[in-house]
C-alpha cells in the first residue's frame, strides 16, 4: 500500500505533552515524509499553540484540525470549518453532569476557562471525574438529551485514577476534522495513516487505513492499533515514517 496522507497528533506523539520542543530527528523525518505524502496535525490545541509546531515542521501549506477537531484551518491559516456548542448546551451538560464530576473546563477560542458568556462559541467541555464509573454516569445523562454529541473518555493528564470526559458538537472530533480534510484533499481512508496516543485520538482512527499508537499510549489506543511505535521519548514518529512512508 502506498499511503498518501499522514495525520499526526501533537502532545504525546510529536512532542512531550504540553511542550513545544520538537527534536531534530522528528523534524528531519517529517521533511523527508513530505516528499511522499501530505501531512496534517490533528490536535486538541488552539491554533495559536498548534501553529508553533506547524511552523517548526514546515507544514504551513497544509490543512490542520484544531481544538479537538472542532475547527479546521486551511493552508492560508484561516478557520475554514467550525462546529461548536452554544452556551445553553454547555450549561445544560454541566448541570446534568455536576453530581458525577470533580471539576470542569470550557474551551473557548483555544483557552480553557471556568465560565462562558452568552456570545461564546464553545469548542469542547472537559468534565473531570474521579473514576471510570463516574465518567460512564456522565455519558449516560448526556445521551438522554435530544441532541447528540461527540464524547470521548480518557485518562487525566496528572492523576492516573481520574478520568476526563470530552464533550463537543456531534460534528466536532478529531475524526470529523480528519474526515473534512480527507474530503478536501480527495484522500481515501485506505490511503491514510493516523498516529496518536490518547482516547481523543480514537475517533480519528475510524478514518485510518493504518492505525498507529505510540508506545506511551493509553491502553484503549494500544488495543485498537494496527502497529505500536516506540514512545514519544524515543521519537516513535520517526520509526513510523521510516517503516510505512519512506520504505
């Protein structure tokens, strides 16, 4: 199979979580890969934060999904597609989930806040619970609403026992963001490699001909992967490019 498209998560895949230092090996591998296929970054970051990595990798002329797939940026650096929640939807979900969560965050224009204004367009809600049972209770109450939403559950970034439930518009996920880009570029699922490390990357795997999990991935990612790369600490993306792109 000759792959034509490589979709990469950022935190835990290209760089250590919440860092911007891209190793020279990764930069060089991406530069070589651009000779063979198109590359997009599919991340929960805002454009302000994602653009830092985009520029370091020389991917300014590509499409990228940001804010967990709620928005897609085109090669001109403009928001071309956007799927957000209203304040009413956000308030309703938080009220229903309140008994099962420890805390929550609201992503508005790439910033995580504790409240929103009536005019805000909300990309994602982050609902933190102390265990998987509570996270499942949150999903149950949300699924009773007439509207459908994109929901993923993953590990908390600092407490391994806590869970984080991400809630977005039904058309806002890394998978939907990736699908939009594939349609714009005329790329088939079978021609696509997706590389990630967390539960929020799972929706994107539905649009992958080759599903790759980093060695440092959450277990749910490892369970569905076609191939497990070395960890981000060992520049696993370089191995993926050498094995499936250059060769």
